[in-house]
């Protein structure tokens, strides 16, 4: 790059010197020594390649070239500051707003607690909530369209630039309509080869867990329908259209209409729910407040199991 020795810091020093008219006052303003100010101005003059100053006795006086450069540099520094601020605004750092993604199944308990606790920490913070599948929310996080997500930790692992704050562990249950609860206190999936099952579309953590249970059982489920959200799925199970495999956290949504039966140990699948955000956002004060509240909820175990 041409004139690579012309730095923003040197231009800032020039602007201060022209404004104050004194090496010592510039040093005081920028918390530097007078010697450092003199060296920076001399270096800037060499980098520009034309005279900027003249000595009058012991004083250093700016030439018209220095005055022109300082005036233009002042505009440049203002532009740089504005660009940086807008960049930070786009990342949600400078604004009193954060975009949070969550699975539908967390809206009955953990999400209200997390939002309320974060708002206590930062009363002026606005939180926009986006609901979706594990896969969709993970994609939005990487794209930067949301700053943080609360999902089930993917079994395939995460990229190194994703920060994870654990919240709680959840287990999967056999979900049946009222009156169709298995006779045994734990469901042996081997007895359900001929049963009709329902689940969510691919991409949801519940769907991944559903297939994992049947993989452990050693057979493919008699799948009659896939639906797009947990509420529709639970309504269909409650109406007797078929059974499903659901996480325990959704009991709070409409648990009075569905029987939740624990699975036998050999079929047990655990989901680890966590707050996630990119490392690049870890200094964002809004993210820090959200993460602090998540850690407190995790410590207190004050969430639905």
C-alpha cells in the first residue's frame, strides 16, 4: 500500500497539534510524551514526502500543507469512527438489542426465565426472539443474522469458533394419547414395531433424537406423518393419530393431554441444551449478560428437567 507509514494515529496526533498549537498540550491531550508527539509528526512529514512544519526558534509551526492535511484528516477520522460504529451496530454490539434464536420447545419455561433475568441485568436491552429448528438456528448463527441461540448441542460436534454455555440435560420419552399409556412404568421399544408414529421434519433436535431411539431399538419406525412444529405434533399425538418420542421439557406445553413414559435404559437418549454464540461476539456486553444469566440458571438448576 502506498504511504503505508501514514497511520490513523499519526493523523490524530497532527489534528490535535494543529488544534492546540503546542507539543506539550497535544501530549497532555493524548496521554503521550512531547518527544513521542515530535517523533510522530516528523515521521508523518517523511511519510507524506513534503514539508509540513517549520521551526521558529524552539517552536514547531504548521505550514499550510499541514493545515490542509489536518482538515482532511479530521474528516477521515470521523468517517472511520462512523464506519466502525455502524459495523458494531450491525453486529448488535453498540445497540440495545440482541437477536436470540430458540427451539419452539423451550418457550414454555427456559426462554422466559432467561429473557427476564437478562433484562434485569440490562433493563434497556431489547431481545428479539426467533424460533426454528436446530439446523435452521445454527445456520442463522453462522450467517450472523442472530447473535445467540439456545438449542440442543449437535451430536456431530461444533466448530471451534462457537462458545457453549450449558443449561440443562433433557431425556426423551414415549409420548402417547391419554388412555394409551403403556402398562409398564418404562417403555420397551421392542413392543412398538407395529405402532404408528409421528415426528417433526428433519433438522429438529427432536427428530434426531426420535431416530436415535429407534436405532437403539434396532428397527425403523412405522412413520405415518411429519409435521413442522412441536405444537402441531403434540396435538396430533393427543388426538390419538399415533405415538411419538418427545423431550421431557415439552410437558409444560400440554402435558395434561399426553402420557409421557420413560424409556428403558437401553433406549435412553439425552439432549444437552445450551446457549451458543460465536467467539467474535464474546465481548458484546449484551451477549455477556445473556451468558451470565444462563450460567446462573445452570448453577441453580432452576429449569425444567
